[in-house]
């Protein structure tokens, strides 16, 4: 039985040992600051069947990403990449994305980050208006383990990779966080509120669970 390679990250916010399997088939063990290093190996041994299953899913997702070579998804559309020598910024022209020649991923991520704010802000404004709530601010990030978050004071944060999903999935995540403006936990009251605003939330959440690992460049 071969060992599973993993990295260790210590976190001041962590209250327990946590194992993450990231989209690029990488295993990360998060340790609270005072937890001994050997706890990481113990967690990997204990969770081995789950980790191997998630690694298999990640490898399948990476194969699906490789199969779309030359295109990228954008809220349900497929945009064709057209490399141009000397270009430094990504520009959209209809269903084409003009990108730098060579490794365009850094420029593509910057473009998606800008587009994420333009796509998410109006959706967030519309949802909060319908819900009768207000948020404090919007930030676009590249969280490794979260799609979005809502702080106790109403600050909203969304992962730019949501633009790689269909628009109905982005709508679900927006409504999920808007409902947290009223109920911060995941109690039955929260799910009932989400059901009222977004009846399709179960299907949307399942899409994200099954396909989330493919939302990478």
C-alpha cells in the first residue's frame, strides 16, 4: 500500500485537524498551531479510503478539464481561446477570448476576477433587494475550500471560479449567502429560508458537489 503524499499547513483559526483534497489532486492537512506534526500522518491514515476516493474524483475532473483544451467555460457558455503574440491582457470578442501566447492562465485568472465582480454585484444587489436585506461590501477571492462566505457584519466574499459554472449555480451561491445575512448558521430555519427564495437549491448544490473540482483553468 503506497503512501499518500500530502502537505501540512498550520492555521491559527483551526480548532481541529482537517484534511482537504484540492482540485489539482493535492492533499493538504490543516493543523491547529499546537497540534503535533504526527497528527497529520494519523489523519491521513484514518481517512485513507475517503482521500483515495476524492483523489480519484479529482483525477477524473482533471481529465475533463484537459479534454476542453482550447476553450474555457463562462456561466454556461464555451469561449474559444485565441493566443496572440505580444498580448498581456485578456479581451473578449463575442465567443472568443484573445489571450497571451504561452501560459495564459495568470492573465485569464485576472480577467475572470474582473468579470466576477461585474457578474456578481448586480445579482447580489437584486437578491438583497428582494430579500429586504443589505450587505456591507463585496470582495472577489480565490479561496481553496470555499465558494463564498458572509461575515457577521455583512461582508460578502465570492470565489471567482464560480464563473466557470453555469449561471444557475452562481445564482444559488448568491442566494445562499444572502440568506446568511438573516441567519448565519445552517439550521433548519436557514434551509427553509433558502427554499423560499431558491426552490432549486438542492439541484444547484448537487451540481457544485459533483462538478466543483472541474472549475479550474
